[in-house]
C-alpha cells in the first residue's frame, strides 16, 4: 500500500533485499513501519486514499460503501506522513 505514495522507497527496499543487502532493507522498512501501520488502521483503501488526498495526489472523495476516517485516525496518519518527511 505504501508504494502508492512512496514508490521509490518501496522499490529500493525490495531491490536491497533481493540483492542481498538485507540489513539495509530491514532498516528502511523499520523506518517506515509507523506509516505502514497507519495505512492499515482502517479498512483498505480508506487510509491510503486519505493519505493521497492529504499529499495533494487527488484521489478524490469517498463513495459508498467507503467512508472518511475518524479525525483521530487522520491526525495519526498526518503525523506519520510528516515523520517520514512527506509534506501535507
């Protein structure tokens, strides 16, 4: 899911892992684990769509049966995006 907003990061993690640089891949995954968890804090695809909209990627409004995340979850998601260096 995170590859929707950080495709280069996920590509590099996979490339490092498959090239045998597992320690680097592990450390990068750990760096982003908080964001990964936030992106699964609600029913998929609600959190990633919310993140994409926060980042200005134009994922659009929610249509039924999807629904917006509650405010506390959105604030947590925002914090994790910022922690990972993304600008919202």
